C-alpha cells in the first residue's frame, strides 16, 4: 500500500507540474556560472550552480507561458559582476513588461558593508522586500589601487618594466608609489560611468528622479526602515511573509519551480532533430593561455586555452548545421601569442561566411579584446570592462634582497643574452633595447588589428588604445563595441545575420557524447580536441617566478588586478 501511495503521489505531482500555475524561483546565494563547465573539475564544482544561459533562456520562454505567473529572486551576498547583473536586469525587465509579477527578496543588501550592485539588481523588480534585520548598502562605486614600490625598495627588489602606453598601468603597482595622471583619469572615468548606469537604473526601477538617487547614494548606507522611507524598498518582511504575499497574488495552488529546472523542462527541447540549423555558442572564460582550457585544482579560477577555443571554433565552422556562431568572452586577457591564435580562428570563421558575434561578459579586456575585435559584431553590456589595448613586460631584480638575506648566486652561460631574464641581474642597455623592440612590435600588431577589425584609422585606433580600460558604454560611444546588450541580444543578432528564425536553437559547442569525452582526439581537427585539461601558465620558464613576484601568470596582454565591479 505504501508503494502504491508513493506512485500515486508522484503521478499527482507530475500532473500538477503540467497544469498548475507556476511561480519561478532564482536563488543567487551562490551566484551564477557564465557558461557550461569546461573540464571535469569545473563540472564538479558547479554541479549545483545555475548557469546564466539557463536563467536567460528560461525567463525568455516564461514571458510567453501563461502558466508562469511570477518570479521570486533571492539576492544573496555572493558578488555578481556588473555586466552579469545587467544581463539579469534586462531579463527581469522584459519578464515584468509581459505582465508578470517580479519580486526581489534580500536578507540584506550588504551586511555592514557595500551593497550597491546587489541593490542595483533588486531595483529592477516590481516589489523589493528586505528582511527586518537587513540594511541597504547603497554607497556608490570606489576603485582602490595599492602600490608596492616603497615596500619593495626596503626589501631590495627593483622592477624594470616597460609598457605601451601611459594607460597600461599594470606595471605601476611595482614602479610607482601613487597614481599617475593617466591612471587617475581612466579610473575616475570608469567609476563615473558605472555610477551613471547605476543611478539611471535605480531611478527607472524605483520611479525616482536621477538627482534624488544620486543624493541617496551620498546618504547611504541605510538601515532597513530608512530604506523603506526613502522609497528604495517596498516593505520589510521575512521570507515566509514574502512567499505568502506572492501566493495570495497569484493563487494558493501555484507551484514553485527554479528557473534553471524550468529552462530544461520540456523533453522535446532536449532531443536533437537531424539536419536542424543552429547557432553555436562557444565560451571563452578566464585568463588566456597557450594549450587547453581548464582549472587548477589548487584554485585561481578557470583559464581560456587557445587550443580548446580554436578547436571549438574550427569545429563550429565546419559543421554544416551551424549557421552562425556566438563567442561569449569573459576574460581579462593573458598570453599575446594565445590571443593571436584565437583571433585568427575568429577571422577564418568570418571569412567562411558564417556570422560570428561576440558577447562580452564582465571582462573582455586586453587579450580579451584581441580575441573579440575581428568578429562581425561585438555586443557588450554598459558595465562590461573592455579595451586595455596595450602591453607591458619586464622583470624584477632581486639581487638586493638576496644580498640582504645572505644568498649569493653565480651564472655560467654561453651567449651574450643567455642570462637576460635572470632575476639577479639588471637589463643591460642592449637588452633593454630588445625588450622595447618586443613591446613596440606587440603594440603595433595589436593596434593595427584593432584598426582593421573595427574599421578605424591607425591613428584613431592608437588614440583609443594606449592601454586604457573602457566601460562598455564608453567603448560603444567610441566604436570599439557595436551594440549594448547581453547574451540574448547577441544570439538574436547572430540569428538575424544568418537568416535564421527568431527561435532557432542554440547549442553549446562542441557537443560531445560521453564516449567522445573518453576517447582521445584523432587529430587537432577533431572536435574532441576542444576538451579542457589542467591549466598551465603562459610566461613559459618564468611562470613560477612571475607568480612569486606578483606578475600576471598568464602573459603580457593582461588587465592588472581584480576588475570585477561588485
């Protein structure tokens, strides 16, 4: 009897899921992943993590689903990047415009800390609820830079660094004790641009004047009751009270269902149809390096391997069912050589007659911009950080430090420059000439390719380059980006360029069966060559030293520091 009851209850629940009204849920407590896992370790770590792609596609479908009545999103403390937040805000706004109820609930928007970006996300919802013990940390945007020159000097470490040009400020961390004028100028413009976006978004979402929102930022942070009085929050309530109110609004018989589960619901969507024309979605996440994509088991985030991404683009280009490609880039850059290899595959895809559209995530800077710039179109969110078209390189000389601690070293070598990259000797004048020639060559190649890809004169490309970081909004104004928008906008643009229907399916690429994942690749042309492996570094024999001395371990086309705006 017990088994029969279980079967009946299961069938009843299945029937309810097919017919009852739905309230979609999204829990952002653990954040979101931007794209499918690139390797087994990533798959394990993201097993219970919802992907941004699933959320966006689920909400798009739900707009036209009469069963879906509302959306409840729990905004947690796990930081989300600004561009990802803007992707979510756009999806929520469109869902809300379809006549659906949207509710944001937070235990706190910053517990005794900053909460500007999480609140910016919440302001897109029709109703904003805050737990009675919570606060609203609407305090604005700040970017802080630390300089190590003084400390390194006391230790006996001297950095010999070159950069192209004045806005490529990665080296400044080690060679300066303050912001240079170009450094302060570019950083100031980034904070100004981001603040403009946040003020406009909060003002529109909450029905306030922009001047009022700007004044509120200067008054924050707010205790919960103050936030309600200021019109930033609708009501203070606990989770159970929020859910009770939503059910009263849409009906007590409504079922709760996570957006990610809803997006993967219909079995028909999972079954491939032979000969179906599709858009390939290729992801490139993390610092760019030579070799395969992957993640270190010791941490440090994922890496975009040139071999992996190039193989994926080749496979998509040669698949007759793939009519367009969207390349999702979320990267601070890295290896120049690896970036150039990926750039070439983007060029070849475009020449093959298959439209390729780049969708930029939170970051697509330096090498991340290089792999993007040859696409048919670039789509970025206003809060994306991009540009940083420049290069830097050099080394740390630690002979003074070694002398202080009683360490001596001797070198035996053949060749005038055999010990050129040794950390115990400074560059000679002739060696500095070779470093500068290398920096000039890389910068000229980068700028010329920007000019070619973006249809700019070399002089204009140089003016926009010089290592300067731009927000997506400013990059769009200067012609470095074609359209402002998110992943769904890039997919729509790719479908249009390929002459596909508006609902043409999207496939993460390459799609490998379990058997294909197990067998080795037959050649570099085989799509299984796009499988990821364990990450390595991009400074070659200097990788270990680069990491010890604080240099970006992935290469010279790297955006310095941590640039996710949270």
